[in-house]
C-alpha cells in the first residue's frame, strides 16, 4: 500500500512539475504587442453636427483616414450637458485603460461653458462617461465663464490621473489649472490649482504635456501683448515650476491653437501638430529635441478636416478592433483621379453598397480606360492597368496598407451634364455667325456667397465638347466702377457697319454694365460706367441684376431685360450700349417671378422665361409666358412650369436658363444650372453658389406650348455636322 502511495506521490509531483513547467513556458512566450498604428481623435467644426468625437486611423503617423465615414463615434447629446463636445484628448493609462477628456460645449449657444466630460474604455470601442460641472462641484469656481480643452496625464508620484485644463474667471484671464481624478475616473476629487503662471499675466489655453528625459514640456497657446502662438514651458516636476521658453514653436504666421505632441513608434522623432483654425487645416512639424521643429506638411495627408484633436499610438490588434467596429471606406478626398476625362466634382460614392460611379466626358473610350486613382500615401489600389468598362462595372480594391481593405464596383459612364467641368451658373448661350460656333457665358461659381469677380467664355461646334477660351472680363483689372459680385451675364451679336460686334451685359455689385468686343470669345472692353444703376420709378423691392438681351428677328430691334423681384424691359439704341429711356416698361408676369428673364422668338410668339424661388432652394425652377410683342402683355399658360428638380436622379435647384435655336432648324435647347451633383443637396446655403451648367432638349407641342423639360444626367448628344 505504501508503495502505491509513494508511486502516486511521485506521479503527482511529476504532473505538478510538468504543469508548472508548461505554465512557466507559456508565461515566457507572452510578448506585449508593440504599437504599430495611430488613432487620431478630433472634432470638425462649430456646427452642432461637427461638435462630436470622431476617429481616424494611420499606419505611419503621417497619413490619416477617417473611420465611420467621418461621422461621430459617440453621440454628443448622450455624454454632455450642452449637446456638443470639442477638443478631445486621449491617453493610454498606466493600467492599460484608455482615458479621454473633452470640452462640454456647443458653440451655437455661445462660447461660455462650465463643464468637461471624462470618458473611460478598456478597448477604445466601448466607452463610459461622466460629466463634471466645475461651477457646481467647486465653490471657488461657481462663477467660472469657461472650462476648455481638458487633458490627462498619469502622475507617477501621486499614482493618480491628473486632469489639466484652462479656466476663465470673471475679470481675469484664461489660466491653466490641474486637479486629480478619482479612482474610477468619474469625477475630480481635488479642487483645481493653478499649474502654469504666465510671466505677463496673459491668457494661456490648450495645454498639452509630454515628458522627455525626466522633464515635463507643457505646450500651450499663449496670448502675449504683441503676438500669440504656441510656446513651451519646461519643469522638472509635473505640477509646478514651469518656466516659459522665449520663442514660439509653431512654424507659421497663421492663427493657431490646439497643439498636440506624440512620439512616432520605434523612433526618436516627435510630432507637434496644431490647428490652423482660420485656414481650416492642420500643420504637422517634427523634432527630436522638442525645441527645434521643422514643417513636414508635404508628408502628411488626411481624408477629413479636423479641429483640435490628439493622436495616440496603438497596436495592430487595437486598430483592427476599431476598424471592425466603425469601418473604413475610401471617400472623395482620396478617390480623386488623374484622368482628365473624369468629371471629378460629380463622382458618386455609394459606401453602403460599395459602388463608385465615375462620370466621364464625351468621347472617352470605355473599352480601354484607366481612372488612375490618385490616392493619398498609405493606400494601395488595384488593378492599376486600363480596364474594359463598356459592359459592366470593374471591381477595385483599396487597401489601407497593413490595416484593412475595401472593395468597390466601379462604373464608368459618359455624362454630358454638366456641360462644363467645374462650378458655373446663370449660363448665357449665343451662336456666332462670325465663327459658326456656339459660345457660352456663365457666372464663375464656387466663390463663397457669390463673390466671384470675373467672367469666362467657352466655345463649341456641337454643344457638347467645350473649349475654355479664358477670362473675358476681370473686374479687378478691366472694370473701373466695381470689383465684386460678377453675376448673370447676357450676350448679343450685332452687325454694325458691315462688321460683327459683340456686346456683353453683366451684373456687377447690383448694377448692370456692358462691355464690347470684336470677337465672341473676347476679350471685352467695358464702357467705363454702369448702364443701369437704379431701380425704375415706383419699384422699391428687389435688385438691379440678371440682364437678358434679345435681338428681335421681326423688327430688327434689340431689347434689354433685367430685374430681381421685378421684370423690366427697354429697347436698346443702335449703339447697343444705351437705352431708349422712353421705352422702359415694367412687365407683369405672375407672382412666381423671381429673376433670370430669358426671351426668344418662335413662330410668331415671343417667349418669356423666368426663375421662381431662390437659387439656394432645391425648388428653384423655370416658368414661362408668351406675348405678341417684345414689351407686350403676357399670356400665361395654365401649366407653365417647364423645368424643375428630379429627386429620383439627385437633380435639384434647376433654373436661371437661356435658350438656343440651332440655325436653320426648329431644334431648340435649354441651358440652365443646377446644384452640383452629388454634394449639392447636402450643402445647405452653399449649394446656391456651387452650381453647374447643364443642357437638355427643349420641345414644343403643336400649339406652340413648351413641353416640360426632363432634366437629365446624360445630357445631349453632340450635334451632327
């Protein structure tokens, strides 16, 4: 029996030793994963929808790509007191937990706030949060005006997480304070104490602390007496003794804020980035000593536009988890193409269904076409050779190198609308008997609040393939009486003394001018003063804008029309640059008239077209009336709406048109503008100055009524010679 027990004991000990050896061996093989990627946390602007936490990812610390389609990863209204959060800072804690702090502020309600938000996560994906209203927690700060840009650092001596932020007390300046968070990171357990003392008692905000070689470097935005920018204060201690260094470390003369410093993985290089908030862009700089910084913007790219954020080095596993949760898809920022055939403004990306539509110009060979995707660094695209798009879509892989891949079905289709590449509006079209070509004169669009200052002309032999003939009138160089708001031109060809002359009527600063040229493509010479500068007697509303010129084929006379909120017409003198004042007539369309008069003649009828509603509205549309004379009374058809939006095609804001007849035929076309596709309908007010020119057929019934136009994406086919 003893022998059995001894044997059993020997076996048991052996098993224990084996198990211990196995466990020891397993323990020895556990290797902590090195950081190999980066997480950028940021917000995007001052609108309600912008003030929220967003994530982006990078495999190298230079090229960042938005996750979740650049949409918030945490709903601001669920974590804040104001409904908005800004200035996110993220930290990997000493315990492996992730800590994030944000300013609790929605600026649509003003720039004052009293709270910050503390967030905590074990995996970067799932977060818990707590609101901390400093004015309610700490009696000495009950009147605080603002609590901005909180950040967190682990105090190894106190063994606590220190939260630091700037605060403004009544009658004071913005001061950087610190307090310790409680064990659960749900509240501040100590009253705020001043962390940095400005030598000249000026405001300091957006503090960011990083330790290097046993010294703490506190980067912040300072507001000195003469200048403001980012400076560094250095101390041997985390909570006191910071000495401000004299020089600025930002490498720009632009206004900056929101500095953030991070160390590149497996490198001695530090990146200092900051928000050039007035320019709407970030600047990246590099340093190895945190004293001397070099701009490295040429190496940096983002497919989003961040505001004040921070970057955290993360592991491949953590990056994979973020991508699995929030997803990455290439967007229009990185799907630009080098091919001049692609109408880049009109590329449609359907992220949900993994489809891309590339609209291309007339004449593109779809059987052998290469989009030449111009992606940012860090993204690989395949295939790279020309493909056959004539029968079906082609699958493309977009790989965020080393992290993830997205596959899209890419379709290429010839679309002749928009007719011009780029943003243009209020198109006027003319056929020149001198060169036998069509000439298009639009408003140069894409300028904020319609602030364009020049006009260009385009010419074509077939109404589809347009040549850019350049600038024909530049307010800043060619016009003495105005330098802004170049809008809504009109043009006429007139034979005078046996020679063709061209007259260009236009709006400038709510007045109407005229310029003259010997050629339809210009350049044009302004007459030196406005042709029309005031409203007609009795008219108190609207603006003096939107001229239209009409050569009457019946009488040989020429007429000018204009007005927003009112429609006025008058006969032009033979010189085409002055009016017969006694012919000025206030015309009376119905109450739908807003602007954009267009007049033409067909088979005994004068047609008057106009735009209803506002060019910023998706319901901008065209109606018409007829008359028996150029200045006569109107007959308004019962169904006089002839051009309107088509939401099924994504077409909105159709209006302000001109009309062209193909010489010697009864073939007619309408030229108009619409919101840019596909982004226009999402742009709000800005859609009204990001428009594009389109051309579609215009038909009449047997009684001469205009048949409602169907706006198209495909546009028209080239005229046959």
